[in-house]
């Protein structure tokens, strides 16, 4: 059988965050929103669904002018609560 996409194909494409539609789309949308936010660099970011929101784990480096991580996650429909368990380097705004 011929593979329609050769393994040596270097091209990649990405859907906009709002078009992600899979079994884990909420987690993917939050991940996408966070990784696209200026002033934030993530390592080992994991987003886990909770009954009314998400839990964030991993490591983030934040610039002084970076937006609040929890506020960004709440922009995604279905996320009302954010449990922030990120380890941060740099300045972080704590959401209580």
C-alpha cells in the first residue's frame, strides 16, 4: 500500500485553537491558548479536565508582562475553574 503522506514529508499544519474537536478538545484548546500567549514558555505542560474546569501542571517561564495563566485558560468555553499547579520561573500572578 502507498502511504498518502510520505514519512519524509516535512510539512506540518495546525488548526486554529477554536477548531480543535476531539475527545480531548477542551484540554487541547487550553493547551493551544496557553502556548500561543506571549511572554510564556512551557516545558512539560499537562492539562487535565476537572468537572468544572482544568488542572495545569508542568513548568512555565513567565515574562514580567505575561498575562495571567488562569485568565487565559478560562477563555476556553467550559473552563470555569483552574487549578494552577505550574512551577514557574520568573514573575507569576497568583490566582486565588
